């Protein structure tokens, strides 16, 4: 890896749920791994993975994954354009969703530098 980071921390999270108007305050552990690698001078991959859990119930946790793939154009004719693919995954287990809840999102696009 060209860059590699690990983080461990704590956070106080306040959530207000849309349908009940209840406010939940939780002390959570929040941890992450972040790495970036350049496969060559034109292709970059970055991944960040978070793992969070409640301090009073580690069975209630959240996993988040953000990934980005970037391919930069080459040569004088194409160095102003890039192609990007972004991936996001979320898994969340809590009192509201005891069986777990997840989603996966993919987006892509072109980048232009002027």
C-alpha cells in the first residue's frame, strides 16, 4: 500500500428516528482502516472500512465500506479527463432492525480538469 492508516476512537452519537421522534444517545467505539494504492501512475484505489459498536451492547454494530477507483487519462490529449467508480456498503444492526439492515451503492462518472 502507498498509504495505510488505522484509527481507534470513541464517539457520542445522538440519533432521532423519523417515525417515533425518540432520541437515542449512545457511546460508541468507532474504528477504521484506510488504505490507498496506486497500481501505476494512472490508476488509484482507495478503501475505507469502518466498524462501530455500542459500548453497552457490542451485538449492535455498524460496518461501513467506501471504495473509490480512479483511472486518469494519459498523454497531453487526455490528461484532463478521469473515470471514477465509487462503491459504498453499509450493514447496521440495532434495536430498530435486530435482523440487520444493509445496502450497496455503486456510482461512476467522468471527471474533467480545466
